C-alpha cells in the first residue's frame, strides 16, 4: 500500500515505514505524531483511489524523528573586471519523519 501526499508545495510517494525529509514543520518535537490530510492518491493491493484533487477521508500519520539543517550551499556572484563580488551561504531546515500509517 502506498500513497502520494502533498506537503510544502512538493509531492511525495510514501509507504508505511518510509523515512522522509520534509521542509521544516514548526512547533513539533521528536516522537510526536502529525497527520497529513492532503492525500492525492491511495493505492491498495487491488484498488487505486485518485483524488479530485484530494482523496476524501484519507490521511497519512507521521512520527517526527527530529529537526536538522541541510548542507550549506554557497551562492557566489562576481562581476568581472569590476572588483565587485558577493558571497552568501544558505542552509535549508528539514524535519525527518517516519510514516506510521496510511488511512484510506
């Protein structure tokens, strides 16, 4: 059984037991459970439900593992022959979650 969920403007295909890195979810602690109600598709072994745009009554239960920051990305802009340059860094915040249950 798998489902396609929408979170943070992105879509994720999830199975029970999968570990996902989602964009930071504010106000959650490790071991806390959260529910995602934006389920676009649910596939059982013998039947597929496709939402228009969401599947009615479907949800995915996630367990929060923790919050962390991703690798640093360096943004470097230089204008040649002008002695002008700009260097910036960026680190995205993530929440690591495990899929506990898919309710269809």
